[in-house]
């Protein structure tokens, strides 16, 4: 296989985020962000609930969730971060545009590395990853300062 599945999944996600950002910019010209996010999250909930039920993981996962304080804490923290992050990216797109917002938001891998270290003391950085992170910071700086 030419591509590992994780890389293919990541590329597909990047393509779909590109579609989402471009469409979000246009939708925000018609409706405000709370309604847009409500619709997105409602249909996302229905879709994922259907997949969980169909796959058979629903009962097992709920039992695991409610039997573990750590799992409950992690899920609550994820829900909070996910919703606030979605709100801020949509606000960013509406305040400037999808292209520049996306190019700045692409710096999130740096924060993944930071919070993986701070929360879990996990470090998955190689020399190449560190150099890539420096390039991301340089790119974000260039985008921001040339588009004020």
C-alpha cells in the first residue's frame, strides 16, 4: 500500500475541512454563527449516534464512560474544547475570511504537541517535526503580518 490509512484519513479530513471552511464563509453571509453551529452539531450528533448504535459500540461505550471518572472527565473536557474551538473558528472566518482563518488555524499541531506534553508528559517530536513546527510558526507570522 502506497499510503498508510492514517495518512489517507488525514488527507480526506483536510479536504473536507477545506470544503467546510469555504462553505462556512458563504453561509455566514446569510445566517449567524450560533444557528450554523447548532445545525452542524445537531446533524453531527444524529449521524454519530446512528453509527454508534449500528456498530454496536453504543452500550459498551456508555458503560465504560459512566464507570470511569477519568473517561467522564476527558469527554466533558473534549466537548467543551470542541464546541468553543468550533465557535472561535467560525467567528474567525466571519471576521476575516476562510482562507486566512484556515491558514492561521493550521498551527494547531503545535498546540497538540504542547498540550500532549503538559497534560500527559508525552513527546512525539522528531527533528523533522520540530523543523516543521518552526516552519508553521514562520508561515503563520508571515500570513498575519502581511494581511493586517
